[in-house]
């Protein structure tokens, strides 16, 4: 029986259906909706490279100085290693639940449930942040176009900011609700725009650096690529945590596997293409910006605390001039808006899968009869994002900032578990060939170890109230309280679901298994 054979009709729930290949179930999603290029574009879009660069270039330079390109490469390594794990697992189990489904098959329902929770809560956090950034750049762009500081200042009004943010979330939810075809068309335009503008920025920055237009710009040195030259291990791990955040989201193309042409192989290839595009973009932009203005903490230096949280706003005019500079604002807005829309894909499909296997309430296991999308899960994710952002903004902007800082811990949490799940699931095959050992065992384990180390170090650093906004709860850093609190909340919800749906937690719906070793003749 193939996976498509096992799919129910759209609009049906999948509880009680016959498992598809790999012990997983079809869910009624629209198959063959996305090809290799479309899948790769979704992966790049979800990461939002232009938004990530403007918000983390300065912070990374502040932590590691001129070693920023080396840290970008260091952050790429564990992501690449984990991507191999995703690729191998997807070949045998192309299920939209990805990390949740795969870790259940490897480690059992409880570990799998917590892994799925880590993905869902991380996505809700980043969705709220993306909506806030898109809102701020919307009013900044409106002010630039109108030439009115009063228009740009509307973003400072909490009611206006929140209302605009909710409108953007609603629009992104509606596009995602209509299915992968609508998503794909918009993403080609938005991703193409931001990459073209970024390429123009890099080219002009290199030209300005070569002409010596800025006194603070150093000449390129290969020592910038040496991670061991970072001044301290604490600075390196802080920079690495930022770098890992900059790559997060590439796995969105894996969650569309049931809707992709060639679902067993295409998503894995798309993920690797997205990773190459991202690391190339980050290295080129980081080196060009550093050669032009340097990584100092004064003037236009990347680490200047007055501009480090929005580097492109400071560099747009000096690099591209007043005419072209506005295109950089458009690119950041397009980047945040594109990512806001595609980031609904992984959370909605993870919730759909968890519900399909009875790990969440049955109502989320339905797909829209026309659009073939997890409609209820998508709308719920949109409502949760809007509610979360509104409440956090009204309660305390410090809490909102610290919640975003806690995101890195969630990313390392579910990525590392998935990496280890790959090696454990394929343990009977690891010594069948060199390829199996490298891609199913060695690479995933190394990636998991690296991310676990970052998880542990970040958790330790979060205890200090100085981490994040500087807020604390009973002397403990609020980032630590939020991060650990969210994980504990997941544990509580899991216990409640176990009472409601004991069959899943007994392994009767989706159980652990080890693939049988097939010996070639």
C-alpha cells in the first residue's frame, strides 16, 4: 500500500485509518502541490534571511567581533548535520508531523509528544516576533514613502501597532488557509525580491569597501573564518546561539512532504538547497558589511548598540543611497511578511499530525474539503499568535523580548531530539554501508551533540538575570523562567492528554519500531 492509497477523503478525520508506509497515516492533504524549487523557496522564506540579518548581524558582531563569518559557518554545521537526519527519516516516513512522528517511532509517545510541543511553541513565539517586525517595518516604510515622521511614529502607538499586527497575522493565516498553491505563488515573488535586493546591497557594500569610503572598514582577512580566534568560549556560544537562530526554519519544507512531488526525496533535497542559499547569503552579507564599516561599537560599526538591533535601517542610506536604500526597507518587510505566512505551515501540520495520531483533540485532524489544508489547525495557530503577541505587548515589552530569547532553547531542544532519533531508529542499519553509517548515524549524532551542548550552555547562561532584557523572577533570569516554564507547561499538557487519549501513550496508535535490516543479495 502506498501513502496516497492510505489517504482519506478531504474533510475526514484520520483516526482509525490504516497506516501508510513506515507505519504512518495519510491525512487528506493536497498531494503533488509543490515541486523541488517551490519546496526550497518555502524553506528559505520561513528562515527570512533579510530579517535575520538586520536583527542579528549587529548582535553577533557585538559578541564575537570580526569572527562573525566564522560563527555563521559554525552555526551552519549543526544545522547541516541535522538536515541529513531529516532527509534520511523523511525517506522512510514522509509524514507532515516530521519531528513529532519520527521521535515517536524512535523513542516512544512521550518523547515524541514533547518534541512536537517544542516545535509548536517555538513556532508560535517566532510568529509573534515576525508579526511585530513586519508591523514596525510597515510603518517605517510608510513614513519613508510619505516623507512624514508622524506616519512612521504611528508604530510607537500600542493600539495602532497591535491592530496592524493583528491584521497582518490575519492576512498570513488566510493565505496559508487557502493551501500550498496560493502559498507557493506569493513566496516566489517575496523570496525573489528579498534575495535580489540583498545581492544589490552586498555588491554595493563591496564596492564602497574597495573604494575606502569608510575609515572604519578593515581589509578582508582569512582569520575571520577561524572560530578558535573568538576571544572567549562564552562569547562563542552566545554568537553560536544567534547563528543557530538565523538558520532555524529550513525544516518547513520537510513538513510539506505529504504535499510535495516525490515526497520521499524532494523535501530532503529542498532542505539542503535552502541551507546552501542561506549560508552563502549570510557569509556574503556579513563579510561585505564588515569590510565596509567594521564591527566596532561606535558610528556605523555593526556592534553599535544604538543600531545593532536593526543594522539595515542604519546602513541602507550609506550603502545604497536615499533612492535605492528604500528597497532595503521593502526587502525587510517582504522577508518578515513572507516568513510570517510560511511559518504557519510547520505548526499547522505538526498539530494536524498530532491530532491524527490522537495526541491532540480530534477536531484538529480535519482538512478543508476544498483547499486540502489543516484549516482548523491553521486558524488556531493564527489566533494563538495574535493573542500571545497582544498579551505580551500589553503586559511587558521586557517579557516579550525575553520570550524571543527563549526561542533558541526550544530550537535546540527539538532539533537535537530529532537528530538522535535518526541514529536510534536506523541503529540496525548503521553498519550496512559507509553511507548508512555517515548519514544515518555519524552526522545526526554529531549534530545532536553540538545542539545539546548549546542547549546546556544556553540554559546555564539564562539563569543570570543579565541574560536578555535584564528582568528577573526571585533572582532568577526571566529568560530562564520563561524557557523552562514553557517546557514544563508542555509536560503538564501531555499528562492531561494522556488521561484523555491513553491509546496514543500506550503506543497503540503510533508505536516505536526499528526497521528490519535488509541484506542485499
